[in-house]
């Protein structure tokens, strides 16, 4: 039986992961949920605790944690809190896999805690790899721990790579991008975008932060960095192609120019399930892909002039060091300000770029330095905006 610690259980990925767990358990692949963790949504967390009966729960926010303790006193499920609670959940003794589906940099320490406790990590929390890729991958190698991608593009590449004969046979990775809700718009038209408009994604239903990232194409930039760390591929060997239908989730090209792709409906339960059951493939609740209903699949070049966050991320990766951490932190803050109505849509790339230029080059690369670069970038954006 698989034993799972689920961080971010009340979010878009978290709730879909629990749906996968239900489906797998019905299909004879029982998954025991050992820990559930969230930030403050204790109403949903309580429902999940009553259904899945974990050994413990974590609520990041201490006030909400106390309220949950009162609400579930009949169950005798301990409720931990804060970053220590999250790290404890990530390294939970009886779990063998940790699915990290929290949003943002707060996921970095829990990911490291899971790796150090030698748990297999199913990773949705891409910010972790963008900011601390070198540390995370280094520790994973040291501890001989697998990091299984949950992000759909990375799961697609991971799936295509099963059967790759040798590392040097691989020529490049090709990430697909939906283009988001504003694909084809001009800068002039983007000026007055409201948060409500940015939160409507054409193909995927996701949390607020990643939905805005998809609209700015920052998400694809973060994903290029994520792919570079996960698969050990240099940035210049990673291509991005806009594919509006979100059916081809990504591709790999071999040196003989044969290209292998993974296709499916745009439903995160497919990559989540693959991470949970890897290397097995089991029956899915997601519908079959009926290609004839689509007729045509389209591909085009990204518009890097209008959607500057994508090239900014590539530049950040090329500069390396703490620059990706600064870019990620600046973006998290800028998205928060945009969603609060305090800055415009086009201020996001401006602030990310300014924070990137403000970040000095350095050789220092340890957890404290990454967390500090993140904090400073957030402050910089707050003061500059
Ligand atoms: P959501 O905003 O929907 O959910 C975030 C989850 O993280 C919630 O459970 C939230 O708890 C929890 N959380 C946030 N902050 C903390 C904290 N400080 N401590 C503990 N828990 C916390 O995000 P998504 O599910 O959309 O995204 C999660 C991650 O997966 C992101 O990194 C995203 O980039 C990545 N991803 C998401 C995809 C998607 O389809 N949604 C696709 C590919 C990647 P609470 O509800 O209490 O606030
Ligand atoms: Mg993705």
C-alpha cells in the first residue's frame, strides 16, 4: 500500500490528488493518506480529515490551526502548525511519498525535509526548483531520492523519456504552452486587464497564482527552469512552442530527429496519477482523448515581445546563481499586488525585470542565500511598485 503525505491538500492540485486517491483505492490500488496539510482553509481540511483519517494534519496559520483542533477534537488527530509543521509532515515517518502541492517558495524547506528523510517526492511546487534547483537536485542525488514531476509538461517529458536509450541520444526538450487567455493580444490591449479577466484560463482550472502566471507566460518561463533542473538539460536545448489546444503536453527530440510526444485531455489527474503509481499505469477516471473531436492541432512561436516574462526567465537561468530565486520571489509579490488591484498587468514583467537587474551575481548558493534573495526581491517589488 502506498502511504502519502499531501502538502497543499485544499488546493487545485491537492483536491485533484485526493480524487485520484479515491479512484485508485476503488480500483484496487489502495493509497493511505498519512498527513494532510494546508494554509488556512480549515473547513475543507476538516472534511478531508473526516474522509481520509490521516495520522496528523498541518495548518500553517497558527490561529486556524487552533480552531481546527477544537473542531476535530472528537477524532484525536494531532494538528501541527507553521513551517516546522509542514517540514514534519513532509518527512512523515510512516509515509513513503510526499506530494508537495503548496504554492510558492514556502514549499522549499518541506521539499528538502522530504528528501533528507528519503521520501519519494512527487513535485507540483515548481517554485521550489526555480529558486533552489541546485540545492534540491543535489540533495536528491545525495540521498538517492526520486523527484517525480507532477507539472503536466514535465510529466509528459518524463513519460517520453521512459525508454530513452542513453542520455546523449536526447537532443532537446519541447515544452508546449497554451498561450493563456490573452494570446494574440497587443501590449496596448493588455494594459487594462483586470484580475477577473486574468483568472479565466481557456483550458485549465488552477489556483489563482499559476493562472495569472499562465496569462503572463511567466509560468512557461518557470517551467523551462524547472525542466532544466529536473532533466539536467541546458537551457539552450529547451524549446517552447505555443499549442492552444493543450492536448500535446510536451515532446522530446532525439538526435536522429525523431520526436516523441505525450498527449491527453487537459486534466491534471493524469500526471498526478502517473506520479503516484509510477512505474505502473493504471485505469484512470479521466475520459479518453478523442482526437477526431479536435480535428486540428495548432503550433506557433511564442510572442516574446509582448509576453516578456518568458525571455526574462531564460535570462535569469543563464545568469544563474540566485537570480532565478530573485525573479521567482519578485513575481510572487507582483502577482499578489496585481490580484489585490494595486498594480496593472503589465507592471508584472516590469517589476520582475527590475528585481532581476537589482540582484547581484554571486557564487553563493545555499538555502539561507536563496531564502534571502527571495525576501529581498519581494521587498524590492513592494517598494518599487
Ligand atoms: P492553489 O492556490 O489552488 O492551492 C495551494 C495549496 O497550497 C492550498 O492547499 C493552500 O492551502 C496551500 N498552501 C499555500 N500556502 C501554504 C502554506 N504557507 N502552508 C501550507 N499550505 C499552503 O494552487 P495550485 O494547486 O494551483 O498549485 C499548487 C502548486 O502546483 C503551484 O506551485 C503550482 O505552480 C503547481 N501547479 C499547479 C497546476 C494546476 O493545475 N493547478 C499545474 C501544474 C503545477 P489553503 O487552501 O489553506 O490556502
Ligand atoms: Mg505546467
